[in-house]
C-alpha cells in the first residue's frame, strides 16, 4: 500500500514482519559516508553507544586474539578492541575513506602498533581461511540488499576459525514504542539515515550454519538495534 500526501508518498505495509530492502546503491555508500564522517560520532553517541557497549560485553575479548572488524567506521568500537587486545592482531577495514580517516586519527592517540586500518570490502575479505578468532561488524547489514547478504556471510564464515565468534550490531525492526520512527524516515528519504533500515539477521546466519547464541534488542533515543553473538 502507498499513502499519498501533497508533498510525498510513503510505502506502507500492514504486515509487521515486512522488512524493507536497501534503497541506496552499494557503489554510492562509500561516498555517502564520506559526507557523514564529520558528525557521525555525535549520532553514534546518541543512538548506538548502548548497543556497542553491550556488544563489547558479549565479545569477552581475550588478549592475544586475531580480531577483524568489518565496516570499522570512525573506529569507535575498534578503539576499544585494540585496548582490550593489546597483544593480539587487530585489523579494521571500511569502504569509506572519510570514516577511515577519522578512525586513524582516533587510534593514533593510543600508544599501540598492533593494529592496521585500510580500505576494504565485506564482499572480498583479504584474509586467509579460518584465520580470525573474532569478527566484529556493526551497522552494515542494514545497508546491504537482501540478495547480497549471502555473499558477505559466506566471507565471514570463510575467515572465521571453527568456534570463532561473530559479533553483529544492526538497525533492526522496532520492538518497542517509538522504534518505528526511523523506519518511517527511511521510507521518506533513505539517505537521511545513511541508507540504513531495520533488518533481522538471526535466521540468515542459522541457514549458513552459524549458531546464534545471543540476540538482544537495544533501543536508544528510539533507535532500534539488535546485538548478536554467534559462533561459527
């Protein structure tokens, strides 16, 4: 159903399980986030910080691990990973040069050299098979079209060791009052939300043989996130 107004139209589905597909082309995501990098930390503090904190708790990082963060953004979580894994290997990649530059500035304040940051794509991870103890990925699948998710999960599964941990955070479907606000904004203009819409990843992970051990809903400033701990 489409609701039409004088200024615009909004796609509406009465089925609460309906999940919108990604509307911003993948080849435009990097440039989109280059333009958002300068204020992203403020947005993240207001809407995503509680989910990141919970994800770090679930990760239970053990110093000396090999950890890969895909879509490292401005390095908010990667910075904490490097602190906790000071004797391990920490690799962060992102497709946005603007976001990566912010991450590099943030990490340069640490007295540590046990990390690397570089441009990289989730569709083609430059890592050996079964080489990663933990893979962290925050607020990326909510940008990815459904028909491209399998490719990425296949790459995640390939590089993770047996029993390796997968830590995911995504914008998700609302499960509490006010959580649908951002999805309505997405319907009006996907780019305002950086192309993010609510997704639910547990079923897809399970179909790939990845065991979901924890899935929690976190809502902050009405912004709905799911935090997932899974094991390869």
